[in-house]
C-alpha cells in the first residue's frame, strides 16, 4: 500500500486536496494524510519579523529543512503531493529520504522565474493547470501533464433557490487582477451599482466597495449559496491568464458545479472543453460584458438552459473524483 503525504497551504488547495486524499484512500486503497505546510516547517513559531530579514535567510532555510526532515522521518511517506512549490528546503528533505515528489501546480506560469524553474526539475512529476506551463516543464525535462482544477460536488451543487441577486462576483482585490477588473468589473459597477454584489479579500478600503453591495470576506463553504442565489455569476481571471492557454481557475468549475449561470472573462482554448454560448458564456471586451450581462438578466429561460448544460458537463468530466483517477494512475507508475 502506497503511503502518501499531501501538503497544502491555501484555501483552494485545501478544498481540493482534502477530498483528493479521501478519494485516494477510499477508492484506490492508498494510505494518505494531509498536512499544512506551516505545521511541516514550524515557521509559525518564528516571528515574521525575523523571517523577512535578509541575514536570517540561512537560519530560515535550516529551520525549514530540519523540521520537514523530522516530520518526513516520522511519517515515512513513499510519495509527497503538494499544491504549491514550497521551495528548496522541501525538495532537499524529500531527496535526502528518497521520497518521490509530485506537484499539482495550481497557479501556472505567473509564479515562475528562471531560478524557481531550476528547482522544478527535481520533481518526479508535475501536474499543471496551464497548457503553457506543461510546455515549459517538458522543455525543462520534467515529466508533466496538463490537469485542470475541479470542484467538490459535496460542497458545490444546485440548491434550486429563487434568484434574489442580480450580479455576484467573488474574488480578491490583488495587483495581478487590476487590468481585468478595470476592463470587466468596474464598468458593471458603474452601471448597476448596488445591484452588483461583491465578496472577497482586499476590497474594504477601496472606492469600488462603496459603489456596489460589498459583502466582505465570505467563508468558502458559503459561496455555493451565493452562487445559487445569483442570476449572473462573474468569473474574472488574473490578468496574465489572457496570455496563457487553458489556464482555468477553480471558481470556473465551482460555479458550474453549483448549477448556476456564469459569464467569464477570456480563457484561451476553453472551446476545447465547453461549447461557448451553449454551456458557458465568455466575453473578450468591456462592451461585450455590458451587453451580455444586460441580455441575460432579461432572458431567464436561456440563462437557465446554459447553466444546466454547463452543470451537466462539469459533473461528468470535472469533479475532483475525475482528477483523482488521473493522479492515482500516474503516481503508481513513477
């Protein structure tokens, strides 16, 4: 029986890697456990003030490496799966104990630079959400394959609520999304004002939050309720995704999994997975966003048909259980 340690850090990773562990155990007879990276490194026991001092970096490296090594010796996994690249101490500790290293890269090329790419060569296999990333990894000589994100049907599912919200968007206010927010979100707020509901991190101090209905930061498990209450859900991706290919965020699958209607900013290559204007709706310009939001607010029957067709496709091909099947097949052969 393969022993697997799954290491996670962020919300999206938690929502996918915990059910992945459960499926690997129950369906594929692996022995897997999930651990947060902070527990593995014990960095939460060191003041962030010291962590950010340049002279502290060698000590930080040794602290991380020794703590990771200690936990790995106790847990004795055959394979470690992570949802993020946790750096050289993690890689070196796994190599020291001859543990196979598998990365499910959930961010794509946005986070890469030439120094980090050198570290990626030490993985035994990389799954990546980006087709462009897959090409980069293969060129580096790393075994990799495109594997999009997914949704957990235990969390995201149709609730058949009456639609009480006109437009809803959940997303963080981060620098790598500003251009797409200016292009797609702000024009909608200018037009619809408090008919547009906004949730997420970083909006509280902005003027944008004052001009719409800001709900604050919503717990992840409650998003399914808001998706089901909304006539139109927006999915506005990071700015850099427009230069990528089939780099799809988790919100895309979660909204589809909730059985709700969605309008997306541009995702190159998405026509390979979904029929545009039949299973999903996608826009490429400010004008198109404004036009289609108004159109679908006034065409409920068509909106519901598209949402249902998108849901049927997502349930058939894009659940975490479908991804677990692919992951299990590959990790048994590395």
